[in-house]
C-alpha cells in the first residue's frame, strides 16, 4: 500500500486482513459487550405460561358481552391470584378471578378486564378495593364484581410463548450482547454462551521529542498526550490494555517494547514515527520484525499510517499529531478491533447533516472535520468546533462527531448536506 489511496479503500484493505479471536464460553452475566460466536436458540417458551398483562379480573368474555356503565355484568369473584402463585383454578360461567400483572392465567377464562373498568377501582385512592355488590338476580353469593365494558377474547392476556417459542432464534453470530440481550437470555433459560473475547491491546508512544505527563518538557519537547488518550479511548470501550510506555528514538528499546506487545497482547498500537524519514524508527522496527507496510491515505488529518502483522499479531501505527492519531483510531483501528471481537456490524452508521457554516478548502483529500452534531428542525445540523489543525485537541473536546467532506469539494455553502458520523457514547 505505497500509493495514495482513499480512506474507504484503506479501511477495507485493513479489515480484510483481520479475523475474530477464537471463541470462549462464558456465563451469560459475563457476556456483556461481547459478540455471540454462534447462533443462539431458545431452550423454552417465554413466557412459560399464559399470564395477565394488567391488574384486573380474569373472566369469560362471553359473560361481559353486553356490559355497560348503566347495565354492568355482575360476576362472582371466586379467588384472588397474585403473581408468583399457580394453584389450580378453573372459571365457570358467571365467575371471575381477581388477578395481578404477571399472575398465571386461570383455566376457563379468556380475557382480563382492567380494574379501572370495574366497580373495584377507587379513583381517589388510586388502588383497587373489594366491594360486595348484589347481583341483578337479587342473590348475593360471596363477593361480586361489576364489569362496565365488554371484554374481547385474548384481551390483556400474554399467551404462553408470546415473546419467544422453544427453538426460536435469540441471537445470530456476531450480535453484540447488551443489557436487553442479557435479559432475554436469562429469561429463556440460557445459562452460558459462546462469545468472541475482546482483544488485549498494547499501546506505545515513541520519539525523543515527547516526555511523560509527569515531567516538564525540555527545549523542543512536548508532553505525551497520544498514549494516554488512546488508552482512555480503549478502556472506555471495554478493551483490556497493556501500556508499553513511552519509548525514545532507540531501535533496541523500541524492538524490546514491540516484542513484549507481541508476546502479551492480541493487537499493538504505536503512535509516532510512522513516516519514512531517517528518524522515523517505528516503521523501520516494525517492518524488520514482521510484514508491516507504511501507506498514505487521501484524508486529512491522518495521511501517514502503518499496518501489518508481527507473528500474527496485528500492528497499527498512528500518526504522531494528536488529532490525527485519534481520527485514525476512530476511522480505522476501532472497526478493526470490533472485527477481532467478532462483531457483525463493525462500522459506525453514517447519515446526512446540514453544514452550519460555509467552507472554503483545498481539494484533493477527504477531510474529517470535527463538529458538534444535533437535531434541528427535523434534521441533523453540523457546526464546526473551531480551528481544525491536526495538533488542536480542543477541536475534539467540543465535538461529538465528524463531518466528512468529499475529496473533490473546494467550496460548500452553509446548509449544504454532507456525510456525518457520530462518535460512540
């Protein structure tokens, strides 16, 4: 990859060389944020029994066919069934069962009347109350309930298997497990699941011109912000990290650090020294240890990059400028790590937004402009976060996404539609 290539082609070439890590089996509660390594089917129905969707009275709908406020249907209440109880009950014609949300549905009934549609609702108190009402026949055989609305068969009833049937697909390979997936798996009796682990990522910075954050820079030196920022971005997304430290421009020290990364991690990220100058040792060391290539991408910021493998461990060299490093991390490295993690959808979604300001620029490279994106008048609006130099980190602290300006575009009016991408939460 020596020629100047588009960012789309560069990303595809990188992704095509990446494969998911071998799957492992974990308890469902340990699978949060991981991707399923196989299709998962339900071992049982859910819900496992028919139950009430509301608080009310289980009835035979035919007994309420002509019910109204002026002419209520009076039914004998034979029992009260709370959630968590499943004693045998069968409703005969003219009978009802007081039932709570989630309680098993009694045999013989085919509908639930909401408590608000009966005389057992105390609106002032906001709670149900039992009232003895004499039936229209003049007989008072136990507690009665007056029904004010006709019920339809199946009304307010959750049938067995309404959500999931035994054998239904729960998750497909590559599906990332979040809180809803945890709940679904637990509710259907799945106890363990095969997933792809997330890669452990080693991170290093190199260069005599940078110093650790706890030291005062000397003449011509700056503090190392790239490595802490990259480590923070990875940790926030749940990746285990290995901090290989800040390495001076010394081939032996850099070689030792990279070899440690190969031995103790699944992926290596370096920052700085990825060009092909005499003092850009990172590319020279990496290419000497494995199959690693420097390439140039037709994008701004982030033109120089390095990618390859050392003993089957992927290695990515980020540019040294702080903004360039984080943009390349977002656009190239994070999708790569998602693919290693077995994700089915590794790319962030794109959408169109209107520019909040006019742009005049030099054509030739796709530009990832740091913007603040928000919805406005039914659509997305992108506003610049200020000066966009590759060393101006403040442009990122005010941003929540990118406006991606086409390589050929020299002038864009305010209000023009451009492709945008939100950052991850």
